[in-house]
């Protein structure tokens, strides 16, 4: 009964877009990449090349940004190293403050650039590929795989029409990558977490596109 009341209270709460850090962490959590270890030093996940050089003094010790390998890429956003004159662009795009001054309340904008970040930023592309691998390992059929990816990102089961649309997209992408397997290899690249899982890059790339499509939905970004 207590759990039911809590769920009802949450369901009746205001709807609003998740904050920048939550959007990144959710993508990593759904894909299975998120490192949940608590504490430790700041880490340096993906950022565009040369970003710090444009604003750094020549003798500064933060002239060059070097993204980390391994677990450092997948830690919660609260551990991200933050340079106030050059904050992480994928977080600022979703209205994270620069931290140059105190902000009582963050704004919530809705811009095309946010969709471009979700579709093209290496962190989110990698999460989409990893999510595809996760649902391929956990489910055996296309229907189950797209439904599982949808459930992980939106916290609900898709209806029949939504599954049909996603299956059509999966079929189109599978056909496209079968005609151009090099594109599938380029998308997956070194992002395969388990090279022994036996899945072909064409299948993984097609499902990665479906995962990325779900990831960019408003429902995936809204509490």
C-alpha cells in the first residue's frame, strides 16, 4: 500500500524535462555503461577536441583536455571535471549552468541543438550502441528487443502502434546496413563492450539507430 501511494504521488507530479546531468546518467544507466562506484577524483569523459585551448592561458595546466579511457568515461556526471571558462558542452546545451555565478533555478529550453547532441555526441552514440548490445543479449526477438529498449528509456511498456513503428525503423536500418556493412562497422567501431557476444555489426548498428531514436523522444527526457 505504501509503495502504491508513492507511485501515485509520483505519477501525479508536474512533468518537466530532466536536468542535463540526469539525461546523461540515464542514457548510461539504461545502456548498462554507468559506473555506480561512489567517491573518488574527478573524471574527464568525452568533449570536443581543442575545446580548452581556445580559452586557456599558454602556461596553464588545463590547456589540453584529454578524455579518459575505461571507467572514467562512464561515471556519474557529478564527477565530471569542470572548467568554468569551458564547461562540458553536452551539459550546457541542456541548460547546465557554467558555475561562474550562483544560479537559484535553472532554465529549461527546448532547442534543435539538444536533439543533435543526443543523436551525435559520442557519449550518447556509445550509449545507444551499448543499449543495443544489452537488449540483444537479454531478448531473442525483434519485438522483445525494441520493447525492452523502450522500457529502459521511458519507464513504460510501448503500445502496439509504437512497437510497429520501431519495427519498421529496425527493418529499414537493417536493410540499409546490409547494403553498406562498412557503415555498420564505422558506427559500432570500438564501442562493442563484449567482443565475444557473437552479434553481427549490421544487426547491432540497426538496433543502435532504434535505441538512439527512442533516446531522443521527449518522453525519454521527461520526468
